[in-house]
C-alpha cells in the first residue's frame, strides 16, 4: 500500500480507524467529513502519530462537493488508487423505521445520504481511474463500499429501519453490477457489511443497556459491540494488494451476528 493514494469518506469511527491504518502502511489519504471539528480532531490525532493527511469539509449530497473532493485529490497526487465509501447516517431522525411507520422524508433522506452519495463517489472516481495508467502490476484501482449486516440479516426488535436496510442492500447490488463491468479494466469493487460497531451512528444502540445485553449473544465474537478497528482491518485488506483477486464480493464482518 506504500505510495498508493486513497480517498476515504468520513472522519470518525470506521473511517478514522481505516485512515490511520492506510497511513501507517505508507499510503496517502485524502478524506472528507461533514463536521469541521470532527475533521480537525482527526487531523490532530494523525499529526500526533507523526503522519500527514489531506482533508476537506463538505456535504457529499452536494454533487459539487463530490467533484471538488475527487479533483482536489487528483490535483495533489496525480491519481486515485482506492476509494472507501464510509460516510452515512441512521435515518431515524428523518423518520426511518418499520415500513408502516417510515415517513417519505425518512425514506428519501436516508437513501440520498447513504446510497446516492456512494453512487456519486463511485461515478466520479471511476471516471478518473479509467483515464489513469495502470500501476506496475496492471491495477487501475479499487473501490470499497460500506453496506451493513442489516441488508441481509434483519433484527426486528431493536434495529427495524426499512430505508436504512434498503439502501444498504442496494449498495451490495450496485457493487456487484459495477464489479462485473469494470473487471476488464482491472478495477476491483467490493463491499463490506459490518455488524454493530462502536461509532457515532451506533450511539443509540450502544448506550442502551437492553440492546447491549442482547448484543452479547447476537455478536458473540465481540462479546457485545465491535471495536471499529476490527472492521478497519478487514477494510484495509480489501483495499490492499493482498485482495488483488477479490472483486464483486461483500465481506461480512459481524462478530457472528448473521449466524446467531
């Protein structure tokens, strides 16, 4: 991964943990976060590690921000070797929930933030990857999209959010369809589907004693809620040369959720 250039969307949780691993492996990272204080906090953490990173703040639901992010990375480094789409939200504050109760705003906003932004990022990055020369091993790039275990292993009592699940399921389908098309160009595209990890998005669940107790049996390998670094390690593998023959796949990192 040394010398490779990666864009990561998100500045906390799984995104932040993956950024640190990519930098430690010798990669260059350009990340984006919506909240300036979150970006600055991550920047300070990375600087304290004697590493450097580039970032910008912005809302990825604005296509102009997507364009600016991608073009800024190319201007700085000349190419993009990898993209990790992490940024997303729980749609509950917009009205997401069980299907009969989900509001139209909840449906549309959740899909716009969690699905459409990944589509836009993939589109803009792919247009750059298709133009750039392959690296020394013939690779043009790799894309990793964030899905969720809830896309295929629902949990009705504590995590019923129809728009969130639909969006994460669509990401898996988009990933596989795109991987089939761009394999001939030596561009790999995969997804990762985590269970419940300790992130800002999961605060509602991870601070609820009943849910945490339930998660002890739902995610037995973690003993409750996963550490973000456990997901970041798997993500880094998929972004690396070690996964050079893996494309169109969804790696489930759920501490046993889907079999419990």
